C-alpha cells in the first residue's frame, strides 16, 4: 500500500516554484534543509528568516505518535474542538511492551495488561481519522521509514527519534504532544529557524565500520548539546554510498547531540529503498524532481559559505566506535576502548549484549550481525554474554525469519524480543543476581543514561553497531577488539572473527502476512471515546489555570538539580509508562531521578513548611496543598533526551511555576512553554551557585513580560539576605500569550470556541 500519494504529488508539483521564489528572496543557492523549510512555510513570506533568531510558522505534512506519548497528545486533542485531524496522522503501539521472556509471551502479556490503553488509542484514532498500528506491528520510526517517509517532506512526531525519517530525505522533528495537537488541529507549527551544520562525508565504509560509527563519531565531536538549535545536513560523495536505513541510523541518533533533526539528500540508495518497500510511484515522482531534493551545486562547491559549521569525515578511515558509559557522546574508537575500560575501572565482563531498537534494526543491520553469529557457529565459538535481538517491525521480523537469520541467532542462544522498544526505553524485566553490583552491558541502541535500560544505576551501558555488539556477545569481554584479537574456541583453537558482511535489501524482497495496520473510520463522528472515571491508566484532562496577572512571589525552591538532568531523570520511563495517560498518577515520578545538589541524593528534598526531608513529588504536593508555588533549578542542557511532554506537564500539575537553568535542551524548553510554564536561564551561569536550599523565590517583571526583555529573580535567603539575579528567556509574543492563558491548549480551545 502506498500512503499519501496524492499529497506527495501535490507537494512535488508546487516545490519547483516555491524554491525559485525562495532563491530570489534569499539571493543565494539553497541547502537541502532550506529547500524543505521554505517549501513548508504556513504562509508565503517576503522575509528572509535569520537562522537561530526568527521564529517561523510551518505546515508539516504529517504527524506520528507512539503509544506512550499519544495518550496525552490525544487527550489534549479531543478537547480542542475539531471533528477530525487536519493532516495525515498515525499512532504506533511500541512503548508499552515489556521485554521479559521472548516475543510471543511478551506481546501476549502486553495485550492483556495494556488492553484499556490500546482500546482507548484504537477508538480515539478511529474517531478522529488517525491510522492505528497495532501492538507488535513495530517501532514507530522503522514503520514510518517503511511506509510514510518521503524525500522533501516535513513531519513531526511525539518522540525524540522522529528524525530517523531523515534517512529518506525528510525533515522529521521530535516534539511534545502539544505541538502535535497544533498540527493535527490545522494550525501553524512554530519553530525557531534552525542553524545548519554540514557534515561532509568522503570515502566509503569498509570492514567493521558502519553507519552507526558515523554518528558515534559525530556525537564525540559535537557532544550532547552541540547540535542544539541546528539541523545536521550530511552531504558529499560518501553520503551517497550509505544505504537508506544506514542514513536513518545516523539521523535517528542525531537526537543525542540535541539536533533539531538530521537529513541526507535524495539519491539512488533512497530510490532503491522506496522501490523495495513497494513505493515505486514515490520513487518515480522523486526521480522526476531529483535536483530539488538535493542541495544546489554551489553548496557542494563551497560548503563553508552556506553552513554555520562544517565537519568532514573520511569514511574510508573511520574506525568502529563504542560510546559510553552513562552518556552517548563519550566516544571511543575501538583501538582505544580496551585501554579506556581498564583505566576507568569499568567492569570488563560483559553480561548482556542487545541489538535492534529503532536505531539499528534494519534488514542490513540484522544481516551484518547474523554474519558474525554464523561465524561463531562455523568456528565453534559460544556466546559468553546474554544476547537479545529486537526487530524494528513485523515486516523486518517476518523477512529475516524467512531468510534464515533468526535460526542463526537461535543457534548461538539469541533471544528474539517483540517488535517494540523494550530494553531501549527501560521496558526490560532484566534478571540479575544483585541489582547493586557494578556490571556492563552493550547495545546497538541510542541512549545509555544511568538507569535508562534496566533501571539500575550500577549498570554501565555502552553503545555500538549491531555487528560490534554481536562480537562482544561472543567474547563476553569489553577489552576484546574484534579487529585484532583472537578467541579460544571449543576445540581449544585460537580463531579470529572475519569482517562482517551484509545485504542492504532482501534479495527475495520484503514479506509480511499482517503488517498490523488499522485504517480509521471514514466517518467517526458518532463514535464515543470512553474513559472510566476510576481508571488508573487514563484520566481526562482539566485545563491549567491562567496566569494571575501579577509577579510571582513567595515561591519555594523544590529542588536544585545537580549535573545531568534528562527527561528520564524528570519523568522516568520503564514501569512508569503505564501511567502515561494519567497525569496525576504519573506525577508521582516527577524528578525522582534528579540529584539534589544539597545532599547528593535522589528523590530526597527539604520541605520548607515542615523542615523534613521527603520524596520530590510528595513535597511538591505538600506545597500545592498549601497554595504555595515552587521553582526548580537546573544545570546545563536541562531536559535533554526524550521528547516526553510529561516532564513538563508533571511539574505544571504539581504547582511548579518556573524552571531556572544554565541551559535547556530544545524540545523540553518548548514543552514547558506549551504548558504555560516559565523556562528561564541564568544570564550569568555562576548565579546557579547562589541558590540555597531554604530560599524563597520572587520572579519580577512579569507584568511587562515581553520578547527579549530579561526578568529578575530575587533569592530570599533564610538569613534575611537577598540576591537579585537576571534571567533570560526566549519567549516570543505568541508564547507569552500561552503563558498568560495558562497553556497553549487553553488558547487553542478559546480560538476554536470563537
């Protein structure tokens, strides 16, 4: 089935004229990102938008939501007053399936445990014209790549790894649910015009090096916040040698450097993938306007004149990398990794190796991994670590079973998990003898924050390509280098693993019996969406209160978070995913992973009313019950990681009025604004140190709140002294109206009511 063919024809038909107008307007050649951005303006413009400065209204072509974030997004959408979605939209059930014993049993358990949520998502999707992908159909980003992504398109998705679709030349951006509501309601979607980072790829991958190693190296160069506010555009002869799914891997993990999204230009590899996934018509359309789906030639000739930053990587010289632990930008070439393991006293013994996830679960990935597994069989080697395989979609799973790869994995003791996120997002019932024991795992996933995969702070998680992960599973030792080290087999012989081999696309084509798709009703107006009043999984939303019209005074410090504070720290996944549709219940996980600056502990903060220490959510509820607002203070890149808007909605629900930090991650800052909260940054980052445990906080200047005008925060210390500090913000006039209304949704509701 080809989705959206008429839409794609319309977009491609209008693109040449739009791009010619954009060139005349800007007076220069266009990068690929600029072509897509200017072709997707909500309204025609006579203004050249300044990168990193101007807010711009866009009209994305589609919306994708995964089940954990779709619940809150659709609970918001159903209150906005529309009868159906304004753009093609889909829901994908991939986050709520816990990996425990294996694919069949785990899926059956999920269908039982999550029935109420799945029924809700299916019914609300049917009612509002949204395509529904059933549990087991696959991971959202792989399913989107196989069915919906198209060169030159623009989409948003309620998951931070939405940029995976950049592997097919699409600007695809991760957002919070409130942003999705805007687009599904037919309103403009606002984004600050991104800066552009160009990554020039030369040469060609060989041996053990893979597409995953490109982004692992880039993460080491740019760090977890080096891409913030920017689109990373890959170009050059080397880029055209990478498979479409390999490109997707690179774009997917671009979320780990804070990038708005990442993208590759249309080429023969993308055309081949479109054809292999039964979208010959889309490939033909893209071929007909190929020059508009690539940067203008002048960009290739002089990239430094057109990108804000340029990085060059020679694929022919690229080493395999292993990144981690605890952060995805700690990059180690394989030649230095063993030395790093020993020098840092990381556990050398590897306990679990996991391949798959939305980042690396393509046919090519599985085939390269299977080539290493087959060597283990042929060379009489056994896996020394537990080994799991997560297919990205039912189409991939069915095809790799047909082509014999699953049998190969089974022969070396591999366990195939459901076509779902599983351990990548903490949905993993891991079996370990002592949860406090330091241990090491390695994955082909994208994130490796503490507690991310198994909820254990003691687990050292590393990230690599599927083939490197498979080699480590066989060795069971992180000091092993598959490029040069030998292994002792069952016969007592020393053998080496050969370089992996892989196949980009299945020689006999993709196959699937049931892809897992349910089309919406043609007319859902008479359908009812029921949420039980006593449900523990779902809760209808109540509107947040509007701003009271005054400066905020007498706020109490709830927590001063120390160091890395990701959305996993603010709103953990794993066992908490079951409450993603119930705001009050899930708020009991608010900031329980954040480290309290004053005692170096998690989930233990001082209640200034009682003087006692207790959990963060309970303390926030105490203040809220007393009518006292609170403030959260954070460090650099606060809110990095997942797009989950729960990390903004929970503080809002529990009475937090402002988040004041050294710097924000992009999606989280936007989510805070959407929920009517104040997201503020220290003008002088050293002022973070002035915040004391017993402070009461005043925020002054809100009665004249305006774009570009700093606010003043008064820290009232317990000893009677005060510190007046300046805080900056990035609110434009529209976002200030969200704050005044109490949330963006409140404003939308009032607009539709009129």
